[in-house]
C-alpha cells in the first residue's frame, strides 16, 4: 500500500521537493538550560548508585568511588544463612503488612467515597494528618503495649507496619474510587446485585491500578522500616533485613563491601515487585468506554 | 399502571420535584421532556429506586414501591452515560444481570445471543466498550437492559451522545422495538423532536412540575400554557403582545397594528384579561404570495434574517419592534431589509394569559380529532 504512494526514488523528485519544510528551532536557551540542569541532577543521584555497584565487587571497598579490584566475596557473605533468613523475614513482614493495609484501605476508601458518614470531612482531614505523622514518635508506648501483651514477634510487627501505611493507602484508593461513575454501581444495583458483588465485579477491577500503587507503597513502607522491627522484634532470628544491614557496621570497622552487596540484594525484591505490578500501572485507568 | 401520587423531592429549601401527579399506563411509551434541570431525570431515578422521594408515594398497580430497593422493582434502565463496565467484554456486559442473579449459564448464553442479534451486536461480543463507537456502546446499553423482560423499561437520554444521523435512526429503532416488545417504557429527553416522534404520550416538565401530559398531536395543537407552546415545535412559536376586548359574542383582538375579532366560543372563561399574549407558530404565518385563502389578517414588517434549510425558509420579520418568525416557501426571493406582508388565520392563534401563561382557548386550534393511545400488542 504505502509503497505505491511513494514516488520512485531514483528518477522523479517528490511533488513537494520545491517546498521549504517547516522547522522548529532545535536550540533555544530554555531547552539548553533545562537539559543542563537535569543532567547535573541525574549525575548527583547516579553517583551513589555507581558507588554501590562498584563497592559491592571491590575487594578493598571504602566509602570512595573508585575502580574495583574484582571479587565476589561480599556477595557470598551477604548470602550467608543468617543474612538470607533476615531477607526472608523482611519479605514475610512486608507481604503481610502490604496485604493487610491494602485490603483494609480498600474497604475504608469505598466507604469514605460512597457512603454518607457523619463528620466525613474532619475524619478524612484527620487521616490525611495522620499519614504525615511518623510512627516513630509512638515507638515507646507501642513497645510497652506489645511487650505487656507478649507480642514482640514478627507477625504483630507486620500488622503494625501495615497499619502505619493505612492512612496514605486510604487516600490513594479513595481517589481512584471517586473517579468511578456512580452510574456503574447503580446499573448493577438495578440488576439486583448485592453490595459484595458490586465491590467484587465492578469496583475492584476498576480500582486495580490504585490497589497496585497502594500495595507497592505498603510493601516498600514495611520493607524499608528499620526502627519498628528493631524495637518490636525481640528474637534475633526473626529480625528484618535493614536491622541485619546495620549489623555490618560495628564498633571498630565498617564492612563497606558487604554493605554494598547486601544493599543491592536487599533492593531486588522491590524492583521485582515494581516490574510485576507495572502492567497494572501501565494499564492506567481503564474507564475508557464506560461513559462518553 | 405506574402512579406517582403527590411526589416531592426536596433538597434543603429547594423543591426539585413539586407535588407530582402522574400515571403511566401499561404498555405505554411515556416521554418526559423538558429543559435541563427540570426534574425529569430525578423523577426517572425515583421510579428506578435510585432516589428516594421526600414525600408522596409511587405505586406499581396496587403495590406501594416507594421504599422498595431498585433491585426488587423489576426495572431495567439505560443510563445517559450508558454505564457500561469498561473492564468487561460486550458479552459479559450483557450477561452481567443474569449472572449476578445466578441464572443457569446455558440459558444466559442463549439470551445473550438473542439480545445481541436483536440490537445487532453479534460480531462485537468479544470487544470491550472502549473499542466500540458511540452508537455501538448505546446498543450494548440497550441490549443489557433488554436481556430480561422487565416490568418497566427506563431510558435516560440514551441518544444525547450520538451524532445527528445516528440519533434519527436509533429514535425509530427504539420506538419500533418498544412497540414490538410492548414493555411499559419511560423515556427521558430534552429534545422535543425525540419526544414528539417517539412517545405515545409526553409529559412536559419545567422547574420541577409537570405542565401537561398528552399525546404529541394534542401537545402541539393545544398547549396548556405558553411554556409548552414554545417548547414543543421547532422553530419556536411566536409570542406576540395583544389586547383583548369582549363585545357580545365575539372578542376583538389588537395585535401589532392589526385588528380582528374572533368568535367568543374559542375562549374559555367570562372575565378575559385585557392584555394577553398571542401564540402563533411560524408554520401558520404565511407570506402573502404563498398563503392559503383562509388567511385574512395582515401584518407588515421588515426582514431581519433569513434561514434556509432547503425544504423551507424561515424568515425573521420585524413587525413594529417584535421579531416574528414565519415560514416562507423554500428559496423564496427574500432579502434582508425588504418589506414583506404576512398573513395568518385567527383560527390558528393560541391565547395565553399574560400573567400566568395558561391558555385561554377551549378547543385546540385547527382540526380537533384526537389520536388516542392504543397500547402495543406484544408479539410472542
């Protein structure tokens, strides 16, 4: 098809050959300036990553960025059974926290979005405020509570970590549910659908991108948490990876190579999770075709 | 029969629906028409069970359904937005209702096939709504409502998102479908042409009240008040200021420099107000060179604008400061600024009270045979 339209390339000139093409000036001050600024910023953020990658394979790793003397020993240290167990603990804690937070936030967000709730505005404002308060300020009373109830183990900590992400997750999911037209629910109710059916077959599929973001947020929030596992988990073999990472720093020396290698391994699950959920993000909001 | 009995919908101090009384007969195609914000969609939603009336009752035959949840009313609805589930294929959209009601799978598949062929969607069953055109989406919404035989079929401006050509076609198709299936239907629209072409009866809404419920022909010929008169019919009815004085059996009318008398039997009531508003449709005002002989009353004015549609020409004539729209033959040799003579027959006039806007006429102008509604016979 397209070949027929094009003029034969050797003999004839195309019929527009005598016209001057419209061109936008590619060089302008604002373009050059903004590109320079962006480049500077990206270098600023890339250097630590570069250090991480180089130090993890450098026999004589220090805090400086330099060409490495190659070795795999830091990775071997990182994958020792204790370190590996800590990663597994973190994975369990984060999955539990993320699941609990996301599920609870979904129901809360639906209620906030659709139902008439007395003092809804102030309550939502309170939640928004809470999402900005660091949980660490409550760490002492939380410790007292957990310790007196005998809960200084992995799972109660995971639940608490899930709760800390809840306010933000509620807000995030609520925004997605707000955007779903009520007509869709009303159409379902007219067909005699029950509330759970509407939630499951109409609201849930359309909130997927929001749920994915909320789940990822909950996971990362728990995954990166250092202080809460440190304080609330008493047993060493239930301890989370960030606390283990801190163990590479001791009074006399800092094992930079092992820190770098363990950090890279530690960051992988988040990357994998992000990639796994990226389809959901990419799908964007699939409301196209619902309403015109 | 569906009956609204003293139904109000009040938001704070504002009455969105004002003491509504209405009956929808079985098998009837009832159209709610009115400008936006007049309460027609609110009324429909109260019938669907999606809005709760503040006061009053809604009856379905002898059953009070005012407080019944929408799922138990046996209504099917087509939303203005279509409300298709964007994450489901056309097939699953159609099957949604029966599936949530737990009907047998084989039966559902059968019915989906049947409905798809009815609305012409067989080849699109695997598509999702965002892969469909506006008209196709509209068909899916229609099909989804038709997958069962509901007690009432509700349509909320289903054609307002379609382009003009498609709208005209769907108009006939929906009306034809309703007559074939015979389900009681309430159809909301702001387009008076849709109302006139589709409905057995039309309820004209304005500002939360029903102004008139009647057949299209009667609404057109005998509008109960000025609003109905100007809302129904395109282009709009002309409203001209006039003075009345009763002398014996006849009434003298002075209007824009012309004087004539009409027989008193046309007008209801003994105490006629002295100043009234005359309504006359553009179709009833003729150019002297193209007028039926019965037109005796003459007006003269200056042409202010000409609109040609091809089949006819509407000319805006300035008669003593009042714009009068009148129908001329197509491509009449008329220029802006020209002085033209217009004639009309006083029989075609509508008389409205200048204060209340209510009609003062007794009989519909023109012929007065009434077209009665006959419910459609369902064919099985």
